[in-house]
């Protein structure tokens, strides 16, 4: 015979307090209120068709393809249909507010920070012995062993080892300053001398440097970054009135 446990709103609030999650929750609430108020002040409106499309997008992202799956998901998250529409509404006005506030600021921001968006295609191996790092670097340079072979022998992370140390396309902000300085000074394809950091010694092969280009993907990334910074500043400037 299965047992049941009653959970109240007070239980949930107490759990958030005991698990030290209240500051994070408060920041989320403040962010939501700031976005909604800013959208209202900007005269941003949402049409019924737009709201339905936003709701459909959320369902697709959550893998909800049938009404039954949707209602099961809503129940799991303690959401009514009206509350789900609020979620879709917040998503939609956030997108519209981002465009309203920052669509004209993306290009100037990109031009001022273009250096941050130069990309690098690179492979890396991290070691903890500087002498071994120099020995392997020399062996790779002299073509006694390949970078790929060294990666498969010394990389601990299974997925990274399978990729031969391939890190994909990275940007300056993705790398430690000392690594970024060496990587973006390289003339690819080039193996860089071992870089010593507080975490370990890095062997890096730079395959390609990608010049910054303001494509749709980067535009979206910059828009989101500007918006997140704006929300953080707004949160800092607001005093919280704690009523619980």
C-alpha cells in the first residue's frame, strides 16, 4: 500500500530557505517583474496569435507533442493552463523588449568589442608535469608522435579524448588570459609552446583563427548579453521589500 505525503506552499518556501535558494529565487522574481514593467512602459503589446506561437515553441522545446504529454508536464510543474500562458507571455515580451532596447546597439557594440569575437579552432591537452609537457611538445614538433596520439594517451576526460583534444570554436572570453594571449598570437596551423597556468600545463594546437563576423548567431548572442547585463543593473538599483 503506497503512502502519501502532503506538501504545502509553506513546505516549499521552508525548503527554499533551508536549501539556501531564496536569494536566487528573489533575483528571478525581481528580473521577471522588471521585464514586465519595462515592457509595459515601452508600450509593448502581445497579440493572441503571437502568444499561441510562443506557447507552441515552448511545448516543442520541452518535447510535448500531444495534449496528454502537455497536461502531464503541466501537472509535474504545478502549472495551470493560465500560468503556462504567463510563461509564454514572459518569453515573448522578453524577446520583444530585447529588440526594443538593443537592436540598434548591436553593431556599435560589435565594432567596439570586435577583438573579443575573433574565434579560434583549437585542440588542447592538459598535463601536470612541465618537463613531460616540453618533452611531448618537442616530440610533436619533430613529428616523432602526433598530437592526436598524445591526446589519446594523456587526456583524462573521455569525450575530449575521443575528439583528440578538439575544443571547437572558442572566443577570447572563453579562455584564460594567459592562454588567450598565446593562442591569438599564433600563426595557424601552429603548435604552441607549453603554457603554464595555476590549473596545469597546456599543450595547444591552433588550427585556425576565425575573423569576427556579425552573423545572425553572433547578433543573437550579443543581444542576449546586453539584455542580461541590463537586467542585472536594474536588479541592483531596486530595493527588495521582503514580505515573507
